[in-house]
C-alpha cells in the first residue's frame, strides 16, 4: 500500500513539473541586492529595445494609463520601482498590467545602499524605472551624488529608457527641484517670505531629465495651497538664477507622459498646469518681505489641460504650448495669490 501511495505521489509531482508556465503563478523571489523587497515575474535579466521618456504623476491613486505607457516604452523588459520607505505593493500592480518580464522594488534608504554595486547594476539593467511617493528629502539625502544618481542618468540619457515618478518621486524629476530638506513650506509662508529657510531648492545637480531644464515640478495641485508656493519657487528661480522659470503642477490622479521628442500626453482624471514667467521677474522678491509679482496681473502665464483615459490633450515641452487646454495668469500682490483670465 505504501509503495502505491509513493508511486501516486511521484506521478502527481511529475505532472506538476510538466505544467505550462501559464498555469503557474508568477514567482516571487528575493533578488541578490540587499535593497530588494522582492520580485514578481522572471528573475532572469533580459535585454529589450527601449524608448526614452519621462512620466510626471501628481500623487494619489496611480494612473494606469501612464504606467502602461511606461511599459510600452520598456519593450517587454524589466520594470524597477525605487523608494526609500514603503512596501513592494507596486510589484503585483505593475506586473498585473501585463507586458513586462518582471517588476522588482528596491528600498534604498541609506547612502550605503545607494552606492551598492548590486543596486547600481539592478537599475542599469532595467528597461523602466518608477520612483514612488514618500519624502523627497530622503531621495535627495540618500541618492544625490551616489551610484543611484549615476545609474538613473545613464538609464534615461544613454540607454534611453523611461523614468517616472509620483508625488515625491515626481518632485525630484525637474532639473530644478524643491528638496524639502527642512520642514515643508506652505503657500502662506512662502508668499510671506520667499526666502523662508524651508524653501530649499536644488539646481542642475541631481537628475538630468530631458526637456525639464529651468523647470520645477510639484504635485497634489488639486490642493489650492500648492499654487502659491510653486509661484514662489518660480520667483526665486527668476531672482536667483536669472532665468525664465517654468513649472509643472499636477493634480492627484493625473500624469504627464513626455516622449523623447518632448511631446507629452496628459492621462488621468485631474488637471495639469504648465507655468512660465510671462515677461519680467518679480517686482519684489527679498528676504523677510512678502512677494510682489504683479506685472499688470499677468506675472505668470498658466496653461492648463485635463487628463483623459486616452491622453487626448497634449503639451509640447519644446515649444511650451499645448492642445486641448486653456490659459490664465497668476499674479501676486503684497503676498496674496490672484488669478486672472
């Protein structure tokens, strides 16, 4: 009897081994890098033809269409998620959208890990990278001037892959960025003193993102409090750097997907705001005084367009013009933000 049971068990084991890969759930494995939170899919590295791109996402619920746009650019390769806090929840979500060989999450929460050769190799071997939300100060403190920074810039500019980010991940994608290295800054505090110590800006020293030169990105823009601080950031950029500053503010559940020619599609359910200094910089932008950027109520030109499931509305980052949206102006009078149409 025992012999029969043993033979039956061996037969069942052999049948299981001969099952089709499609009949078996995707493997969840621990990768070599100590930063890995795990991997879903095929752990073997693959090489695929990729296309460059950038995804700016405004936080809140992720925009499926934007992630699928990234997957399309990845050519069926390996998708890597980077974060400094949190879980591996993106693995099953991204893999479940289909079209990738694998999805792996790396938790890089120290400069030691950010300089780990295995971590660097994982990023360089990816065909797409997505930076999760959290606290952008962690990304600046842990990743800036490390192998992670080098790997990301290699991936985007040499290997020509797509890099995206949401919330804090979006906030570090501009060539000028708000690092939030001290406490966060509110619009009221920023407009009251544009040189508040909580306004910590970095310029051209982190991610080398195409088409975002002289541009800062912000998110959760459906909260009106975000608008005054972004205008203050632009005022500082104009005053301190002598440039014509630009900014992108994104509502939650909204994403701007920029291809390698600078053309973008706007996906999601919220609105994307594209800001640019209209003529001259602020009339007054000094420490311990409220911001004054009036310019006949036309200080900052704002183009806004809503997202759609198909990305119908578009914006050209080369010409700073869009299709399908509308325009307005922001201005600041004695530290109070106004809007004119």
